[in-house]
């Protein structure tokens, strides 16, 4: 509750900052300080100190799991501001407004992570996506950015309609929006077709928001066309938030229909992992490769809904942390490259050794190499699936897909260290370098000592 109100207030503060303050350095400092304050306020609530007390029963629920995820999302955004805020200045003249939109997105993330009513879920999803439509088209002079924004708006609006229809069908059969009061299994162990239809519509619309196959088709074009600095945020914190919403939806609302949706989830995992990884291997642009890679990463995160056990919940916390930090680090370097192709990274280790090293560590984490947090994320997801005792072939398939993913991640490392080329980067400021190093240290330390993160789930 602390972070929810403060994020909305700080979003308004950033809007007025854009009117009253003209120096970009001051605007950046205010945004970073505000996000850091947001993190402190949420951490206080995680440890039992609530600054605001409102009756939200029936609408939202705050517990250690969703508060820890919110802390991860806000902390990732702080690092994102530190390492990428300088690049936002190059997008357009509305510097403060970009920060304001991101604060509002965080407000939506909190709603999605804590909802107990389908109405709050809908509001949270829309508060997240509407600012993203604007950020995707922020580079007004770039036709690809305009195209990405329009495509995202049209596809997103269609998926929102599907979500509303699903909510309407569920409300028609249940007579309530409160997920805790819904009973999907009738006498005799049966359920109505109306409820099944509503569940599937919600599943498909949420799958679109998380770019899960076969609802992923918008992702490569939108990620590739959007300004790189905003693609970084779009592909990390926002995507992870949708998965947390997925958990609350399937755990509370559809838990009794486990047999009905588990097979659908298995099929979607296979399609997402296959399409994401195979297509990524044929890309010539690192930015577009990471777009398809994000689809494959979503396939691994889907294991949490397939399993729905304690290992899955722990795995999602680890996976979300590893994925957000590593992707933010990689995109921060890509944003500084004049050429996004693999050849554009040739010889980067010679010209910018620190940027090459940090990029390598982040890519190793995304590939799931041991001693990084990304490895533990994949391990926990596969462990959770094995504990269910079902579809063991699905785990074997996921391991094979993870091996394929190493190929296209190592292509970037090969280009940086084993090929020669001109320096295509603009370099990084000392603050950005320190932040990139901090991201890599966190990925390695938590990769060796995951208890530093997971203990907050229980204590």
C-alpha cells in the first residue's frame, strides 16, 4: 500500500517537475530519488511498517510474496534509471514526462501483483499498457517507432476486449468479481461451459500481454521499433508483472480447474520455447534477437503456472530478478551502439572492455550458465515441474531449448572477444559503468547465495 500511493503521487510530481524545472540533470535526480524512496517505502511494508491504512479488503491483498516481487520491480527500475536515464534524453524533449509515465506503470504493476478482484486486475493491466503505447512511439521522427506504437495499440486493444469478455462471462456465471469467492466446480465435480470460456479468454489475453506463443506475434516488431531505452523496461519489469498477475489469477480463481488448464499451459510452453529459441537463432540484429529471446524466457516462466508449488513460487522470484537485471544490463549497452547487428559488436572488448565484460556476464545469466542467478532461475522452474510428476518430457524439451539459447547468446560474446571491428559504441559515463558492474555483482552473488533473496519470502 505504501508504494501504490507513493508511485501515483510521484508520477504527478514528475509531471509538474517537467513544467517547473528545465535542467535535465535535475529532472533525472528527482526521478532517481523518487524511485529510491518508493523502494524504501515498499521495503518498510515488507518488514511490517505500513504508512497508509485503508480498507482494501476484497480488492487487494499484500503478502510477503507480492511485496517481495514489488521490491524487485522497483529496485530493477532504480537500476534502469541509473544506467539508462541518460539515453532517454536522446529520444525526445519530454524528458520528465517519460519518468512520469514509468511511475504510473509501477502503480499498475502493484495493482496487478496484489489484486483480489478482476476489476483491479483489469485496471492494473490498462494502467501498465496505456503509458507503454506512448513510450513505444516516443521517437516521433522515427517511422519504426510510430509503427511499433500503432501496432501495439491495435493489438493491445484487441486483447483488452478479449479480457473484458472473459471477465464478463465469469461474472455472469459467478455473480462476483472477487476471486476468493468464486467456485468453479459444481456439484458432481463438473463446471459450466460459460466458466471454461471465460477462463480461456482470460488465459489468452494475459498470454498476449506476456508475449506467449501463439500470441507473441506483436513482440518482435514492437520491441525492435520502440526506442531501445524503453524496450529495456517494456521487456523486463512489465513482463514479470504480468506473470505475477497470472499466478494470482490461476492460484485463486482457477485453482480448482487444474486439470482443465494444465494441458493448455504445457502446449503453450512447448510452442513458446520452440518459436522463441529457433527464431532467435536466425536473427541478424542483436536487439531483435533479444526480442525473440524474451519470448523464450517467457516460456520458462510459464512453468510456474504448470507447477503451482512452493518451488515454482521461489523460482519465479529468482527468475524475475535474474531476467530483469540481466536484460536491463544488456539493453543499456545496446542503446549505446551505433550498429545493432552482430557485426556491430565486433571488437567491443578491445575498445570498451568494461562494457564487453558486463554484457558477457548478463548474457551468461540469460543463457542459464552456472554461478549466475539465471542458472538458478531455470533450475527452480524445472525442479518445480519435476515435482508435479507429470509431463517429464516437457522438462527434457526445456533443457534442449536452453542449450539452443546458448548458441545465439554466445554469438554476441564471440563477436566482442574474437572478432575485430571499429568502435561502434558511444561509451558510458562513470555512473553507468558503476551501475553495470553492480548489476553483474548482484547476478553472481545471488547466483551463489540465493537465500539472500528467498529468505525475505518467509522472514
